[in-house]
């Protein structure tokens, strides 16, 4: 617990201070999250994980009231650990995903969006009916037009100069897939 209060909390305060929620902006398709890269450079996540591991491995006291208090602290520390780990992961991934800050000169990133149709309910939500692509570079997002999954065979000619003649990507397999 001392490590959390003396090492992790000051780092969390510093990391949270580098992100000003009032300065996060989306303008003309460009996402700006200033200070996010500075927030990812802290070791609070590791300090909290170590403290949780240490608490879990400690012997249980014999006095029930003390055991209950320790278990309550453990549960709170596990919640804190999960929250900090999630935020740390987010702070590490978002700059490269959005191509912001030091990643602004990276190649564009393309993200496939699969939209499910609710016509035939499935445990996952439905069958994929539309496909779209978001391209991101330098924090700028551009959404490509969505296309129906039935249009995929005709789009293949844009991707391949000569489409494969056999296998899963051949026009004959597209006809089989489309017919089913």
C-alpha cells in the first residue's frame, strides 16, 4: 500500500495533468489529443500490479474483522489496477492508431469496419452486411464509402490486376459464396 501511495499516485497525478480534457478536439475530421504521449510514460501500472500481487500472496490474518478489511482493500486495489492498466494501454495505443504526435509522419492506417445486419439475429448481433474503411493519418480521419458485402467480388478487380483463377478468392468461389 505504501508503494501505491508514494510511487504510483504521484505518477498518476502527473500523467493526468499532462492531458487537458478541454483541449481534446475534433475539427474538420482531425482528432487532437495533446499531451497523450506524455501521459503514457509512467510506471504507475507496474507499481500497482506489484502491490496487488504482494497483497494476494500475503498470509490471511486469523481475526475476521482484519481479514474483511484487508479483502476490501484488495478488491479496491484490483479495481484500481484494472482501471490504470486500461488507461495506460489506451494512452499507449491511441497516438499510433490516430497517427498523432510523433506518429504523424507514419504511413496511413486503415481500419476495416464491419456493420452487422439485424435481419437475421445471431449471438454476435447479426451477419456482416456492409463494409467500410476509415483511413487515419496525422490525426485526420477519412471515412470511405460503405459497400454491401455483395459488392466484394466486383471490388476485387480494383485490388488485383488479375484476380486469382482458383482457391478461396477466385471468381468461381465468389459465385458459390454469393449463391449460398
